[in-house]
């Protein structure tokens, strides 16, 4: 209906029959454009309100072994409070002696309730936190959500020997409505080659805006090396990555190794 009306008014304007036709035509074009944006927003909005928190701690070099022992023994005090997606140590491509752990919550209110419960958990505070504070050099966190086109974390079937790669994309301003489609195509081009498991895709909500975290799992480092070689020589991947880079301002990656207490291995 809108298309037919737009053509009709365009014809009126062309033949000089109405000045109002030109104004109405522009209004219709604006409505059509807004409808297109609305459709894009619906496909890139947070899915089911799940909230993911990524925490990154830098451990003092002389405290790494003590930190591992402490966490191995007592981290059950933390995981009984909320769902741990995974827990890793950085290996290559980031600060050394850094941990990355990912948590899932039903909502920000759920997270707040968990944090309040932990603050009042004397066993957690006295046995773990009291010993942790002297071992940690730096802490950082952000909250994220998953896009509708990849709405669930994929847990690997194999539960040992995995190597993970966390890729971080800093995108142009404007949000997923601007860059979501090309990013999705780029990631899916890699997935089709089958050399790695795509664990999850997250858009930052509170933290560095217009940032995307993509987590991959390889069976081993050789699989990564061979897979990346295939990707670099695949025309579809090359073209989709090139398209996506139009919207990327900065891109980093780091290799992660799962801790012994991680839910993902």
C-alpha cells in the first residue's frame, strides 16, 4: 500500500500537479525507512533478557600458584550462587596471569540479588575473598547480551583438551542496527568451514559500547592453525570479513586455556 501511494504521489509531483505531493512523498519515504530500522532492531535486541557478565582479573605474578590453589579448593562457594559459563587463563595475546570468567544471570536484578547474597555470605567472604584481595592486581567487568541470531551458549561436546580464542571487535557507533548484519555474515562464513566451535557471541551492554565478544573453541592449536589457513584462502570468508571490517575500528584476540574448575574444557 505504501509503495503504491509513493509511486502515485511521485507521478503527481513529476507532472507538477501538486506541491503537497512532494511533501507527502518525503514523509512516506521517512516512514518506510523507519520501518526498515525497526525490523533490524527487532533482530538485534537482547534475547530473553539474559545477562552475561565477563570478569577479567590480573593476578600478581608471585601469587598465581596460591590463587589457583585457593580457587580450586573454594570456588564452589561462588558457583553455588549463580551459573558459571566458563573460566579461563590467558595464554597468548593479552596480559599474562589474567583470568577471564563468564557468568549468566536471568536479568540485572538477578545479578544484583546474587551480589548481595555473596556480600552477606560469611563463608565466601572470610575464606575466599579475604585471601583473594592480596593476590589480585587489577579487576575489570562488563555486562553483555546475546543477539537473537545466536541466542544460546553452545557447550562443547568434548570436555577436555580445548583451546579457546576470544575475539573482541570494537565497532563504529550506532549499535547492531548499523553493523550487526555484516558481523553476522562474517562469523557465519567462518562457521561453515567447520574448523572450530562457535561458543557464543555477545554485544556489550554496560562497558565499552559498540563492542562485540566472540568466543571460539578448537580441539587443539593445530586445528586452529589449519583452520585459519583454510579461512584465509576461502573466497566467501575473505569477502565477508572485508565487508565487516568496514564497521570495525579495532580488533584483538587472545588464546585462553580453561582452568581445572571451569565448566568448559
